[in-house]
C-alpha cells in the first residue's frame, strides 16, 4: 500500500502533521508513506524512519505545478491525506486517482475529497491541541481511532557529533547549563517586545548564575538582537554566547537537543524543542491560542504562558509585562536545571 501525506509549509504545521505517520504505520505496517512538503521545511522530516520518500512541492510556475501533479498521479497512491487542504493541494489530491482522498471539509475544497473531515472544536486530551487532534481526525475515514500522539524530531548520530563540535568551538560542552533562547517570533506580531525579552534574559541569569544563553535568531534579525544585547545587564551579556550560530534547521535542532531547556517566543523553535523532548517555556503572542499550539508530551516539565493569564480581555502585547513571568521562569528553571544538577 502506498500513502501520501501533504503538508506544504510552516515548521509547526509539518511537525503536527507528522503525528499521523505513527498511526498509519501501525494500521498498515507494510505501507510506504511519502510526504509532500516544500523545500524550506523538508529538513524537519530528515531521519524520520516512518517516511519513505520526501517529495518536494514545486509551484514555481504552471508547468512545474502540472508536472508535480502528474508525478503524484504516476506514483499510484492508495490513500492521500491532505493536511494542508488548500485549493492547490486539493487539486493535486483530486487528480491523483487515489482510492481514498482525505482532507478537511471546506466549502471551496470539499469537492476534491471523497472523505472530507469536519474539524471538531474541542480537544479530547488535555495535553494535545486542536492543531494535533485535527490532523489525527484525518485518520477517522480509515477507521483509526484517536490515540494521544505527539510530534517527534529525529536527530542522526553524525548531527549530534557535529552539534558537540559547534559547542566545543564556542568553549562549551553538554556539562554546561545550556539554555536555547527563542529570541524572536517569525514575525513582528509574534515577537515579545524587545525590552521585555531583554528582561527575561536578565531574570534567567539572575536565577541561574551559570547559565549559558544560546540566542537563536535569523540573519535579518541581527539588528534586533543587537538591541536586545545592548539592553541586558552586564552579567547577562557575559552569559550570552555571542558567536553562536547554526547554518540550518538540522544544526539548530541538533544543538537544541543538547540543551537543558528552551525559553522564548512561541513558534517553530518551541515546537521543535518539544518534539525533541527538551523542556520548553513558551511565551504566546496574544493572537495565538494555547489550545491550538500548547501541546506537550511532558506536562510536568513544559510551561506555556499567555497574556490572557494575567490581563483578561487585552490583545496588546505591551500589557504582557515581564515581571508577570519572573516567578514562573524561576519555577521552570528550578525544575529543569537546578533539580537535575542537584
């Protein structure tokens, strides 16, 4: 049996869509499962033993889109699960000639599927989220019942060795209290105010004097990071590993897997760290719901905070004062670093 899962983009979406792979393999142990994803996000699937082939999404022009569609058709899939459920992915699914075409029910895409699924509004498990459970709902037409499953990222042995070398170049080792910082969100509206994140870094170092902070950010965010660096206290600057950098998502994932925890803006980095089993402290932007993205396989170790926890009815990120978070950060560090070091 041949199965195709479609989730084109966004790190978090690709991760949560990967939860259905385990259940598919359990139901169809002899199946071959392929994954259709864009080039930017394929790295998240590297090393996953449940994925037979990664097929790259290509819609650079109409011709390449048509060629990709015909490639999918020639592969003769028995089942396609379209987690994206957009018009373009729906067209590919429709013309695939797959016996079972599963996607989310929408007025403008339902025609593409012979097994459309209506998304529920409440979760079954307190540790999963709607983003995960909606993906697991795609399994319902295959008579696969709900089971609590979480995203998992696989790190290769050679990637771990490379990550340790990166640490060594910066005078670090896994014996250090390494804390990965999700310094910024993927966009401005998902980024905790610059002055506030600087305060968070100060709180971390004040509580955990021996912490080594690995601040993750994209090249175009260099100026923002410089502002944060200028705002923090001198002792915090000493704790920041200034020359730390990773070349790609796989290097970042491997280094993160060696850290004691990750703290910072909710997004791709926090979803990745959770999928690695690394204790994660996520600061949620006002417009992002914890019920959508606050999943955890380690509820006793992860922590999620939202503006609404402190200032009900506000959508202004400026109202999410850093002092609201200080005692929670201390509790998180006490549990995940101090207790382990003791």
